[in-house]
């Protein structure tokens, strides 16, 4: 695979979000509030609430940070992740 294709793959993979249900399940499995997730990602609590409800999608920079955060939670709490959890919403 050429370098441009690897870079494209990396961009797609690094900001792929789990389903709405799994986002919430991961947060709850970690015992975190929406406010705590918001602080970690660098947004307001309302943004996290909207992301979990599917009323809004995070913008590029926030999306990468949120996706990274959720990936770390998924590694730590694999039981919270069900089949098809990384399907794009």
C-alpha cells in the first residue's frame, strides 16, 4: 500500500466513533459523568450529551480526541463494547 493510502486509512481509523449506545455504555462502565468526559476532551458537557444522543457530531479536532478517549475506555472495559460497536453513526 502506498503512503497516501496509509495516511488516508489512519485518518479514517483514528476518528471512527462507536455507536451511540456504546459511547454511553463506555462512559458508564468507567463511572464517568458527561461533565468529566467533556473536561477530558475539552468541550462543554452539553456537547457530550448531544454526541451521545446523536443530535450532534463532534468536529474534527474534538472528534479525534473523543474517538481516542472512547478507544482507551474500550480497551479498559471490553465488556461494555458489543458486536458492531465501531460502526460509524
